C-alpha cells in the first residue's frame, strides 16, 4: 500500500507489481499475495485492511503486555484462528 502511495506522490516509479496492487485496491479486491489466512471470498480490501490492522494491534499489545494475555485475547485475531477452533473442538 505504501508503494502505491509513493507512486501516486511521484516518489517512486511504477512497476508491474505496483500496478497490479493498485488495480486490485481500486477494485476493492484484496491482492492474492496479501492473504496469509483464510478469509471469506466477498471480503473487500478496506474490510481486510481493517481486520489485519486489528490483528497487528493485538500482537503489539500482547508483546508489550506483562500479564501474558490474561487481560483478554481475541482468538479470531490470532495468526491461524481456524487451527485454534479445530484444535478446541
């Protein structure tokens, strides 16, 4: 996303990779190489970015926390939530 911004502001030259990311974002589609965990097919790029941001914020909170997650963990926000759910069934 930063690469696309830099192209738009003239700080970087465009490449085929950046063009494909920009086209996907313009169409509200999550670029395939961004998807590292299972998401519904109808998930839009803004929804995915918001979800990903919340996951990163949780990891930062857990890394800085001294209570090792005792104050609460969003299990769906872990890196492989489907694996956790399967393991606990």
